């Protein structure tokens, strides 16, 4: 459930990532990019910010995870940066969870979201 928090923790504690434009790719297909930047921002291509910003995001996610149950979701875009070009919606799934199955179940996920007005 906290795998993304662990990813952020490893990113912000690696001194190599202090330089602007440093980045790493994550996820089953490597589409998610975390990048060091001069301000906190979320776009379709990356989640970026200074190491302090990304550490703030890590702590925010930890807090939000403690307040939601498995099967629920939340979005952090309104709390992280301004002028974001994308949402950052997190679906809380049980461990172990293979994100590739989301591709196979996308119609089910879409129906679930629609039913809840998300």
C-alpha cells in the first residue's frame, strides 16, 4: 500500500537527485517519471519538485494513506504545487498488488469510479 511512498523516499534520499532535471522512471511500463525541478508540479509526464518538495509529497501521502481504507482513492494535486496540468489520483490497493491488472480491469475501474461520481 505504501510502495509509492517508499519510491519517493529512495528518490529524495539519493544525493544524485539533487541536480535539476535528474529523474527516474517507475511503474510496470516505466511511464511514471519523478523529476527534480525548481518548483512542485504535476503534469501528464512527471511529478516534479525540489527534494524538499518531493519529501513534502511523501509525507502528505503517508498522512493521507493513514486516513483512507483499501479500495478508496484520493488526489493530491490540489495540495502539491499550483498550475498542475494533471491530477494525481491514488487508488489504495492491498498488498501484494500487480498494477498491470488495472489495464485488464479498466472497464471495471471506470464503472467503479462512475458509480461514485469520481
